[in-house]
């Protein structure tokens, strides 16, 4: 029994070691990914529930690894944050998304995810201003998606950062609302234009005695009273879409309409419309 125990321990530590090595290798690859042009922004349509038109796209990062193929952000954004690579990668994402939105009709917006670590960088307003100016777009075409974790971390001057970004004229969205330590105070603290309702509230919406409907209704009525828009994320089925409309969300994003598309396909979608 003793031997078996030691064997298992040995096995686990070897497995952990292999995991650490794989992570180190991925980190090395990520360092080069930007320079090698392996990162891409894909775009998922955001659709108005009233007009059923595309009003914008959320920019979602993809990594085309030379050997491993497409890597999802869940596997590399955390790594980028742990290594500080999120700063140059996040800046590139902002620039790329602004350059792409410049090719779209002027009333179509792009939403870019901003890591709390980017939010903590005092250079962020200058980086954003620069990306907008270089692309020649209006600031109001750019929306920054920020999660409520920025309120929990010890970012020295959250209020000043929000004010500086707002002054640029960009729009602000509170992402993944309802997943963390959601506090209504956050809505008062920062000048958000949009609340994004996390897909965990959309899942299970169609199940009997789900409370999600009541929660979504109260979020949308609160948002409306505060003059904010609401996007329901991760809508996949017609039943979910019907309920989301019924509960008063102004916008929908999800596989029911479209998965994230590459730049060319997104432009095509805009030209052809959703029905195509
Ligand atoms: P998120 O900001 O909550 O983005 C929404 C995620 O939901 C995306 O996953 C999107 O592809 C997925 N999604 C959209 N519609 C549906 C649906 O109907 N069903 C399901 N099951 N999923 C749907 P993705 O692209 O894998 O991104 C995951 C997360 O990675 C994002 O979550 C965001 O937190 C982060 N991320 C992505 N791109 C960037 C980026 O450029 N910068 C930063 N900092 N984070 C990013
Ligand atoms: Ca997002
Ligand atoms: Ca989200
Ligand atoms: Ca998320």
C-alpha cells in the first residue's frame, strides 16, 4: 500500500510537471504570436431586439497557433494576464478593432474587451485615443467592455479612469453582469451605456420555476430607468430569444444569429443582412 501511495504521488508530480512545461511552452509561443501575426480579431453581431438589425459587433480574440490550430481565449487570455503580455496584446486588439470598424457603416459599433489589468494601466486613455485617431473613427463607435472585477481590485483610481475614458467619448459596457459580486452601487459609480447580462442567466430560462426571468426583468427595467441599454449574451434558441424580448432586453448576442465571424465574413454579414 505504501508503494502504491508513493507511485501515485510520483505519477501526480510528473503530470504536474508536464502541465507546467506545456504552459511554459505556450507562454513562449504567445510572446511571438503578436509579432508573427497569429492573433486575429473575430466579430460577433449584436442585434437590436426591436429592429432585428445588426447595431454592432463584439470583438473576440483568436489565436491561430502554427501547430495547435485555433486556440480559444479561455486558454490564453489568463496566460497573457499572468505574464503582462495582456498590455501589448490588448493594445493591438484595440487598434485592430478600430481599424476594422472604420470599414463599416458609421452607425455600426465595435465592442472591445478590456482586461482589468489594462484598466489599471494609467496609459489606457492615451492608448484608446491613439487607436481612434489612427483609424479615423468617431469615439462613439467604440465601446469598451469592462467586468465588475475592476471595482474589487485595488486599482488606485477607478473613478478617475472612468472619467478619463468617458471624456474621450467612447461608450462603456459592464460585462458579465450578475456573475461576480454584483452590486447596484457599481451602476451608480461608473457612467455605463450598456449592461451585458451574462449567458448563465439565459441558460435555463426556459426551465420551469427558473428565477432568471425575474432577475432579467429587474435588470432591464433598472437599466432603462438609468438610460442604459441591455444585451443578453449567449442566446441560442428561438424560445430563449422570445423570452429575452419579453423581458425587455434591448439587444441580443448569440449563436441564434451568428457565431463570431472573421473580419471579411463580418463585413459580408453587414452588407447582406442577417437573413442572408
Ligand atoms: P465574453 O466577453 O463574455 O465573450 C462572450 C463569449 O461568449 C465569447 O467566447 C463568445 O464566442 C461566446 N458566445 C457568444 N454567443 C454564444 C452562444 O450563443 N452560446 C455560447 N455557448 N457561447 C456564446 P470567446 O470568444 O471564447 O471568449 C471568451 C472570453 O475571453 C470572453 O468572454 C472575454 O472575457 C475573453 N476575451 C475574448 N477576447 C478578448 C480580448 O480581445 N481581450 C480580452 N481582455 N479578453 C477577451
Ligand atoms: Ca465581453
Ligand atoms: Ca460577457
Ligand atoms: Ca465571460
